[in-house]
C-alpha cells in the first residue's frame, strides 16, 4: 500500500464556534460548555463535518479539480474531536491503480486520529483517474 | 426560520420530502469556510472559481438543520458525499432532501437524510449526499 503525506490540524473552541457561524449548525453540543458538560461527552465537541472537510481537503491535495468532479467520500464518525485535540489525517491507497484502461478507479482508506492515537473517524474515498 | 414553521422529525414519515432549499455559496462564505478549515483549497483551478464538495455539503446541511426542530445533543454519525460535477462560486443551487429512514433505538432516533444538490435549472447534479444523525429522544443536557 502507498502511504500519503499526513495532514495535521489542531482543534480549538474558536474553530468550532467559527465553523458553526459559517455552516449554520448551532447545536449546543458544539457551542455551550454548560450544556455539553452534562452530555455523554463531558464537554463541547467538534462538528463531524469539520472532520469530513479535512478528509476532503486531504483528497483535494492529491487530485485537485478531479476530486470536485467525481470523487466519492464515505465517512464514519467514531469518536468526537474535542478542543485541544491535534488531529492527524492520513491515508493509503487500497488497490493497485496501475493498469492499461483509460479510466481506473483508485480506492483510498483514510483515518483521523488524535494525539493519543484514538480513532476519531475513518473514511473511504474513491476517484476515477485518467492514465 | 421561526420555531412554528420548523419540521418535527417525529411527525414525518420515511419518504418525506423537505421543502426545497434554494441557496448560493458566495465568495465571502467560501473564504470564511477556508479560513476556519485552515484549508489551502484553490478557488481558481479552471476558468471559474469552484466550491469544494465538503463546503457544499457543510453549508447545505447547516441550512437544512436550521429548518428542523433538532433537539440539542444530536450527533452526526456518518456522511457520504458523491461529487458529480463542479459548482462555481456564486451560482444558485437547489437542495432536495428526503427522509430516507427513521428508526428508534435505545432512546435515540436514527435518521438518514438523502441530499440531491442540483444547479439552478435542475439539469445537472452537483452533489449526492447521505447524512445519518443520532437524535436524543430526551435532551441529554437536562
């Protein structure tokens, strides 16, 4: 398998609050420390779509405009990212895309872990490339 | 959107079509998104600047959520985004959303929403997406 350059992103409450403003997702689990403290997570958590955006950014760096024109991303949110987390977004090519056909499907396995090595999210990505 | 016009998920059935959202992602919104995401996404790859697929999904999901009476503590479980074609910055889009599945498990409602995001003329699919949410039947914050 081919390993690809890791993307590092730090999560803090300002990013979460600013993301809420941009996206319009103002769920108090992301924004209200008092509410979130009483929840199962014991504090605010990042929006899942922030992580999905990091995965998409990871793929965009590899494939550029092709990613916006035919990429498929499937994300599972396994554990919430929290303020203070430093996330590593990494990926590997799952199949061998070398071939003779003009269009070849490349499959990626992606993961997002925090600084303790805990899985925050996993994803698969697929894209057709032209040889 | 006022509370009285919001959709209550416990009052709609599988197959329910939400009112179509007509929106547009402009340069200012996209620049804010890129800043928040610390993204190096390029806005001018070809002849016209385009909106990254995750930005389209993020913003349209946010717009949909504002039309739903969503209890505090709802959690995003999974997301699928299929990019069919590029969206130029500033172009209007139509967002069709269907409640694909609703089920109840251990005090939570699991909701699957299917998004079809099309261009203004409805002739071109830009994004197909599927969002799964876990919604507490009673607020976890109380």
